[in-house]
C-alpha cells in the first residue's frame, strides 16, 4: 500500500502540535541513547559511526529511495519530532523537505552536513545552486564527519571526546577506502575512464578520481531528458569505444536502456555493466548498507566493467 503523502501545510500543523505537546515526545531510547533522525542512509551511517554506543539512529529514506522526489509522511514527522538531533544532507538534495527543516531549526539542533564544506570546494550548478552529491568525494565527506562529531559533542558534552575520537577513527577508515578506490580504478585504461549513468550524481566522484562522467538527466531525477541528450552520450560511447553504462539503484533503468539502444543503432555494442548506488545505499544489515561497503561495491562494479 502506498503511504499517504501530506501537504506541507498539514505537515507544518502537525509539527506545531507535536512541538507543543512535549509530553508526547520521547527524546531518549529505552537504553538512554540519543535519538537521532537523518534523511538519507548515507548520513545515517555516518552518525552511527561517530555516535557509536551513545546514539540510536533512524533514517527516513531506505534502499531504492530517491531523495530528490521524496515527500515526508505522517510517520516521518513523528520521527522528526521524537528526535533530539536531526542531520540531513542539504544543498537541496531533499528538495521537497526544505521548509520542514527550516521549521525544525527553531525547535531543536538541525544540521545540514553539506553546509560544513567550504563553498569553493563545491561544484556549482547555475547561479545559486550546488551539486548535493557530496558523499562521492571521500575527502569532502570528512567535513560531514566533523560536522556530526561537533554537533553531537555540543549537545552531549559528557561524551564529546568519544565523539571526536570516533570521528578520527572513521576518517582513517575513509583514508583506507580512498586508497582502495585509487588502486582499483587504476586498472581502467585512460581511454575507457568514462562513467555513464542515469542522472548526474557522480561529478564529485569523477573529479576525485579523474574520470569523465556523463549523466543522462541533470542533478535531480525530476529533470527531463530528450533525444539530443541521448545522442550526446551515444557519441561519447562510440568515439571512446566504451564497453558499459550503469543503472542506479534508486532510478528506473529505462533511461539508460535508451542509450544502449542508441549505441547499438550506431553499430556499437554497449552493455549495462551493473547497478550502482547513487542517492541510496543497500539494504540495512548488508555490506552495501554501509557507506564504505556501498562505495566499494561501486568501485568494483565500475572497474570490472570498464577495464
């Protein structure tokens, strides 16, 4: 059954009622842990690593969920109201929830982790917009790690040093992940270092690892694409003799199939090389349900099919 989607006005009304009825809001788990709500699983996994044994994390957006199109439900508002701290990505990734977060900021600590990144390190898109897919640059993601550690430490000063220590430990894991990625991607010949996906989610990844990135749709999955967009990508595939394109776990493969067929009409066979995690991660409890595991899956899938 599809979940009922509420209007923003109703969501705000429920938020105000929830904020005024503090007796109905539970701010700690039964184990005494901090109740944290995040939007994406990427942010949720980050908070789990930094918060460790002191936090209980609930992420609103699970596997296969597209944050660009996501709209909050009645149950989501309950989770946001029950949280002591809220962490979300920001930069309009959760575009349909921006007004909700603005409202929440006056009631409780609410952090957009992407806002910790210096503006000159962000990829600008248009006059006042930035690419929100920051987690694909491991070094930029470290800013988000520090933002979470500082936010938790500010709220829970008794465990501030533990949060900071966990953050340093996790950043060491990210250093190892970056080394793994560089080693594996070096197996791809320079001519073949072209990553074609359904939407433009991998620009930070491309910048970090010197790969050309072609997304059929724009930054948001609600962007439309036309015949010219398909043709431009087909031209790249044919000229560079690229072997594979990739689908994304949170987006229908129909758009990429149009690229495959367009290349075939030009006499160039290209295959769908596998599924990449872009805006969502894998199932909770699996390796791909963690940031590191998701990243390794993507690296292995890209390398295997392009080298």
